[in-house]
C-alpha cells in the first residue's frame, strides 16, 4: 500500500469524524456561553415586539419587559393597546386597563407562552431546558452574525413543536420564536436591553384595581 493510500485510509476517516463532531462541540460551547451570560445577571430590562401569526391573522404588539431573580417578570404592553402581565415569582396576573376582570394563576400552574423566558434569570441550562437542542442553519437570523438554535421546552412539549432562539455574538438572546402544535407562531424580538439595572420589587407586585373581579385560573396568551 502506497503512502498516499495509507494517508487516505487513516486521515480521511479522522477528518470525517472531526467534522461530524464539530457542530455538537460548537453547540455545547455556545449554549454554555449563553448560560453563563444569563446566570450572572440579577435583572434585565428590554424593549420587546411580539408578533402572533395563526388562524389566518397576524397581530403585532410592543412594550417593555423587566425580569428579576428569582422568577419575577413584568410585561408592560403599550401598543396598540395597554395591558399588563406580571409575576412576583409566586402568582401571575393578567390585566387590561379599563376591564373589570383580572386573571390570576399560581406560577407553578402557569401555562403561558411568556413562561419560557422566566428561566433566563434562574439557573439557566439551555441543554436541559430545551429537548433536542441543536443548531438551525436552515433558519436565517434577523441580524448578520447571529446564530439560531432550536429545541423543545420540556415543560411545554405537549403544546409547543419547537422554539427558535437567535443568539448574538455577545451571547444575548435577541429573538425567541415559539411554534405551537396548532401551527400558530409567536415571535418575540428584543432590543435596547439593559443588564443589572436597579429594579424595585414593587414593580412586580400587582394591586387589584378598585371594583375589578379576580378570576383564578390557568391561562394562555
């Protein structure tokens, strides 16, 4: 056997194996970097745009999001209509100003599309939270240089087909797309993020407006 044949016999399989393992290694490194980025945060503030597509319709809303450890969230919608989704880590509330009803549920029973973001300021572990986490080279990122990942939230596997995460070069999640089993999608896009800003706990407390009825239930979007 000639030298070239020996080289091909041993080097080519090695290169093939290396190439096959490279995406997995890159995925692991990237997910670890995202985990590290968010696990070091105490608070997060960002502007968001939420685009819902389903049942032959499209709806776009926007506002400001605040997150704070442990498990506190406040989604303050401004456009096209004001509404509020807030969680103090124990209870979650949904309210539309002017309405006479407030919906409330225990966080442990919450089945809401905003829930996947709650883990960002917990003990984030993307490879644990998202089943089948992988790179999604077939999905074009909104911004050049970003990388898109896909996976299925373990806690919502019966409702969600997949989640797409767009990761920036500095390991910030700039976009999260949730594809539900019924074919609808909810696309969250984040901008103007501020990390470790001073956010008082009062922002995550909800006071029931005078005359409003509190309905305790599990609710979706």
